[in-house]
């Protein structure tokens, strides 16, 4: 089945530093990937839609300069949390849809990245 | 606009008894609907999907869900709960652009 690999699975960083999270589709190509954020005991909130070869589309209220998204290839999207602060601590999950599937097909999810900013 | 409401934030059952996780949706068109399961500190695993074919959908691990348009519901059921079913479950609706809207989640606890 379709596999999405997300790395790292957890990261601890100091306030003010930047952290990069990678999302790879291992056995399929994805023109679109999605980045979500999940707070404890809450649902997933879509942060942005990552489009291969073009700029990401951010949801309302998400700072594009703080959460940099790059989707340089059909199998890799990265999320960089710049100048991280403790309030950025959260669980970040990426997902991808096989480009050969229909828009209503389900997404495949990575295992998430637990970010802790100290 | 579309929305998803999971009617129970927590459901607790005994092992071997039936499971019912309720989900209602609103959508201005015929949606695609999914149920995902999430174990602690893990990503989401697809349980089943409804994409305008059969209204009764069978998924993995013995789960199934029935799409009822008249009731705008897509409840998840399983005849007999197993300890390994303990997790959080999300009902999800897909809009016409492929963007997902998640319900708030239902935490399922299974007692021995």
C-alpha cells in the first residue's frame, strides 16, 4: 500500500531556532501534500496545502513566513518552523494523495512529528 | 461549506460488545467520507471510505459504516470490540477540491 514517511518522528529544539520536517511518499508520486497540526486531545487542523513546483496555499491564520513549505519534487515536501517558540510545540502530520488517484480518494498519512520547543 | 460532527468525544465499551461511533456531516454536494484511526503519537490509518458507491462500506479490522443521506450520517460500527481497537477515531469529509475536514475525534476505550 501507499506509504508516507515523515521524519523526524520527534524533535526537541531551543526557542529561536528553526526545525525542518520532511514528508516523503515512498511508493507513489504526490503533486499535492497537506500539512496538519494537532494539539493534545484535539483534532487535526489543516495548516497548508503543498503543491509540487508552486507556492503552498496556507489556511487562514497560519503564518506563511513562520511555517515555510517547500515541495520541490513529486515525492518530497518539507515544513520548516522558523524561529520556533514554545507555543509552536505540537504534533505535526503530513499527508499525501497519489497523483494518479481521484480527488475524492483518501489521503495517506505520515506518522507525525512531535515538536517540543524549550 | 462542509462540516463534520462526531457526537461523542469518548465511548467506552467492554471487550466483545458492539461498538458505535457516531458521525454527522453537512455538505452542499455529495461528499466522500472516511473514517481514520489514530493510535497515540502516530499518524492516521484509513479504516474505510465512502465514495458514492455502496452505502454500506466495509473496512479493515471488522469495522463498517453506513452512509445515510437522509440522516446525513456516517456512523462507524463493529460487532465485537477488541482491546486493540482502543484508539481515537476521526470521521472525515472530503470537499470537491480534495481538502479534508476532520471531526473532533472520538476516543474509544475498551475494557477487559
